[in-house]
């Protein structure tokens, strides 16, 4: 059975205080208030504006891992729910036993040709430790856990806040993950200027 950690939603002021106390800057527009280059690309994508009001599953990926076949399920999930305002966002990382290629073009080629990945993949990043990117520092603070291995999954709701965190062994077709995504997709999209 999959282990799921659900964190209760905190008032924004308390969340900001806790994140700043942990050394994490809190963005008013949620966890997606960051920009990253597309994999092997040059122009950064503002995640907050690009995926505003969508349900997002953020996954740290690796091309040479025992969990790498999850790419197939992640792509199927992305395709299945995309029209309803859902996206899988992949962030390659070599933090765990260097199981990712150094060259981003090689990562892109592997994901596309081997698993048919079409969901957005972003630049290679660090997801744990002092070198973790701001996005992953904030995700870890919100969830109370950093990734322990490749293919950790963070589910972000339409409001830009964490819904749940799932370990690497939780597959994309896990019933609890699918149910959480469907619940998040059923939530109304935030109105501009609203909380």
C-alpha cells in the first residue's frame, strides 16, 4: 500500500512564517512562483503564470533508475488529464547515485525516444541538500519531507498549494494518487485577484 503524507492547509501568514523560519522564501502566488528552462532549452518558463489555476504533479526524474519505467505512466496520466487543466512537470536530477545523464540533450533524447515523453521536462536540478533549487526547498518544507529517491511526486492544487506528497514507489496509476488528482481537478479554478 502506498504511503501518503497529507498536510493540512495553513493560513497564508502562518505558512509564510514557517517557510521563512526554515530559510525558504514564501511566494504569494504559491509554490509555482519560479522560472526554469525547458530541458535543453534556453528561455526560462515562469511556472506560476504558465500553470496558474492548473493541477500539477512535480516529479524528480532520472534516466538510469529502477523507477524510470514510471515515465510511461506519467505520460499517460498527463495525456489523460491535460484537457482538464493538469500537467506533469519533470525535473531531471542526478542527486541519487548520479542516475541521470550530465547532458540535457541526452536526457531529452532518452525520455522522448525510450518512453515517448511529451509532458514538460525542465532543466536538470538538485532536489535535496544545500544545493536544492528554491522550488524543491519549498516543496520539502510544505510537505515535511524531501525526496528520498528519484520519482518522488508532489501534487499541487489549483491554488498553487501542496495537496500531497508521494514516495518513489507510488506509481502513476496508484488508486490513491489518481483519486487525489481527480479531487484536485474537481476544485474550482481560482478567480483572478482572489485568494
